[in-house]
């Protein structure tokens, strides 16, 4: 399940990553990004099942 996390806070990204991995999402399927251009690019490439945005 490809997942994208867009958040400028490293603690939030870490918390979400830990939560997702503890619920079966493989770490290699979790992508952290920092800006809207990266979000557009990753969504086009990965077709994610889940996107967290906190900006």
C-alpha cells in the first residue's frame, strides 16, 4: 500500500511512520515529502492508497 506523508515536522512524520509500520505497512512503501511539487510527482508515479497532508 503506497503511502505519502507530507509534513514539515519530523516528529509527526516519524510518529506516522511508526504507526503505519506497526499496522502492517512496509517502510519501503512510505514516502515522506516536503513540498507540493514533490507531492504531484509522487502521486503520479506511485498512485498512493493513502496521503497524509499536514501543512
